[in-house]
C-alpha cells in the first residue's frame, strides 16, 4: 500500500502523495462516492448511513470524503467516470434507457468500460481512505495496483477479471428503489470466497459488488456480470437482502429506521424506481 503522509499548509491546503499519479501535490477533498448521488436524497431528506466499522447508523449530510487526490487526478475520475455514472444512474441521461420489469431493471445502452471503471474506482478510493467509517478497507495490494492501472489507462479489464454486478434495493412499503440508505465499503464473506474476495457498497439505491480476486468466471453470479450495453440489475427486497440480514447490526438498525419512516408516510405519492 502506498504510504500516505498528508501535511497541512496554512489553514486549508493539504499536501501529500496522490495515490493515483504518485506525485506530491496539494490534495483535494475527494469524495469516495460522488456527491451527486447524495444530491437527490438531500432534497427529500437526509441519507441514512450504516457503518460496519463503527457498528452504528446515522444521518449523513455531505457524503464520504477526505483529502486524497491531486487536482489532475480528481478531474480525471470526476469528468471521465463519476459524471457518467451520475448521468445514467441518477439522471437517466447519457443515452441510457431504463426498462423496468418484474424481476429487475435493464439499463440499455451502457458504456461498459466507463461504468465498470467507475464502480472499481469507488472500491479503490475506499482502500486509500483513512477516515472512519472507511478506514481499514483492504482490497489487497494486487487489486489496488491493477485498478490504479485500469484507471490511468482508461481501459477496464475483461468480463471475468475484477467483475462487477449490482442489485437494486426495493423498499416494500413504497415499492421504490431505496435511495436514502447507504453503507461504507464492506468485505462480504461468502462460502469459498477466499480467492474471489467479494466487496460490497450501497449507494444510489443499488448494492454494488466487486470480485477483487482470482478468475470471477467461477462465481455463481457470473450471469449478472456487467458485460454488455444491456446491463441487467435484479431487484431485491431491502428487508430480505441477505448481506444485511446475516451480518452487521448497524445495517439492520438503518433498515429498521427506514421502515419506521416509511410507515409514517401512508399514501405518499409513488414514483418510478428509476428515471426514464
């Protein structure tokens, strides 16, 4: 892992080694998950954030961020990957059409390369984060180096190499995607997972998975891997989402808080789960 020793200059400027370009520079206050995914939620309420690290859930205002990237690398990730992901996943733009069906959603017309690099970049950024609730996220030295090279080259790996897939989390009370609930990056341990090393993060109403180990083609979810412009995201009841039900108390607390909130809003106007 790249050593990181930030130094404060004056009242605001912080310098250190940018983990992407490896150059010493003034470091920007970089968001781990782009702030754009918080904007829509903040118009309607405050996101509920659950941390496995802290074992608690709380209301979050400004998202997850810390001084990490130099201005050039901040622009690279922001302009090339973050903006595209926000446009298709939150705003329904960038030429992507959303088809809703009973078992999930199809994002038609996705730029596979940019979306995969975006999702991998979130896990990579979490690896370099030092603040609670993201500290001690370890994706492994090889995965860190490989993803860094993918981001710098602008070329995502093949389908079964560092594969990603998602699940849309549906609140059963509103029958909508639950955008108000978010988590930090967590290692999702499954049977026989030592080689695949599955990581999970929730934001924008989607649980994003990344397999950051050996050949992902052996995984049981291989049929869900992002591989074509028509990307299928299955729908899952958030209250029955297996990683939440079997693991972290903080996540369960956050879900119960959301459940109480939705019960207090009978008759609330429903809207499509994803914008078309």
